């Protein structure tokens, strides 16, 4: 991605939650990466790995414990005035996992979509707002006849289309999609993903697409980042990550993706991880994945793996690819 313009720079982002008795839950721990204008960056990992927390911290729904979120050259991780926060919200929006819960059941579709427009476009007349709402509904595959209905009158897929229209209402540049298809039927998921891709091209949007469906993430993403227990472990272009995964955890995740051809399934080695995911309140020393890693070495318990670029635009945090420890690897 060299030469492309960055829209967001994440530097050593950390988000801890106080759980009482002097303990903290390390949901996101020292994460750094960039997002480039016009791309879709996929973020994957098991449930509880911190991917949704990372997204919510980037968009300022959570206040970062430490680190920086730099948007268009401006550090937005510090507390802002009401005017500055309002300006930021116009540029960054979120699409949520459960479309019904994200919509106010007492508001019509028109009211839900127009709410953001009213807050950010005070100079528009009611007729202009109405015209924009109708246009947004049409852009997500609905019609103006749906405008005066309530959320419960729609299917899950239609509710998510409304959620997308609401996110687009203030004409943002960057959208965080937090598992936007997880609550939908399989038959509807591809429709929503295709819609998001069409809108991205039409409106020059940038996405952070958070999901656990690895096959869908590959389909929509330009690059993919893998998280485990609050830490980044691998980042690469979509095709490269799927064809040449480096980290043992990434390899295990990809080995679990169903293959349509049963004949190919027989020839594939399925990697079964041992043990359970450790608690983010008390993560393992050194590499957090070492307690489940089939290739763990002594150094994995002693030192945190360095985040490094092992080939062009392919980053990994694993001692197996660190020249300082490579001599310790035994085939």
C-alpha cells in the first residue's frame, strides 16, 4: 500500500477496562496500523479478541487508555469540544452488528435517517432533507414508500439497509462496519456485502470491516489484519494472507474455512488448536498465543514478539520469523 494516502493512523492504541479488585481487562493492547483512503481493511479474530473494542475506540465511542488515533493528520484520541466532536462524527460513522437494536423502535425510518442530517446540515430545508432521505433509501435498495414505517416492520436484511442509509446520511468518509452481516441469514449476507462495495465505489468510502466470517472478509477486503487476545499478529493483502499465512494462529483460522469441493477437503490438513483462549485479564507472558501454539518455543514465554515486515507489506508478530531467534527453530 506504499504511495497511497493514509486516512487513519493508529499508534500504540490501548484500551483497558477496570473490572474491580485492582484488575484490568486488556481488551486492546498496543495496536498500531494504518488505513488508506478508499480501501477496505478487514479485521478478524475469535470472539473476545478485541476487534470490536478496537473499532469503537477508533471512532471514539470508547476513550482510549493510551495511544493515538490520527485522522487526516489530526490526533482525535484526545478529548474534544462539542463542536469538534460534531465535526468528527460527520466524517466517521458506524454500522452495527444488530440492525434492529441500533434503530430506535419509536422512530420511523425517515426520522432515523433524517436525525443525522438535521444535526449536521442545519441549512437544509425540510423538503431538501426529505429528498435526501428518499435518495438514500433508493441507494440501499429500498423506496420512499418505506420511509414512514417502523423498524419492526422490516426483515433483518432490510433493517441493515436502513442502518447503512443512516450511516451515509451525513456523507462520511470513513465507516466502521462492526460485524454487519453476522445477524443476517446467509442468503442475505452477500447482498449486503455487494451493496457496501457498490456504495464504496460510488461515494469513495473507506471501510474497516470487522467480522469473523473469514471467507466473506476475503471477498470484500483489500488487506486483512488478524487479532488475538487484544494484540495484532498478522497483516497482509487479502490474497497473500490466504495463500501464504505466516502466523500459526492465522494458519489455524484459515484451515477451518469450509471448502466447497469435498475432494479438496480430504487433502487439506485441519489445524486443531489445543486449550481455551486465555483471559484478557491475565494474558500469558511473552507471546499471548504460546499456550495454544503447536510451534511454541522457550523464547515465546520470555519475550513479546516484535511486529515486523517480513516481506513487502506483509507484517507478522512471531518469533518464527525474527532473525534474532530463527536459529532456535527446529524443523
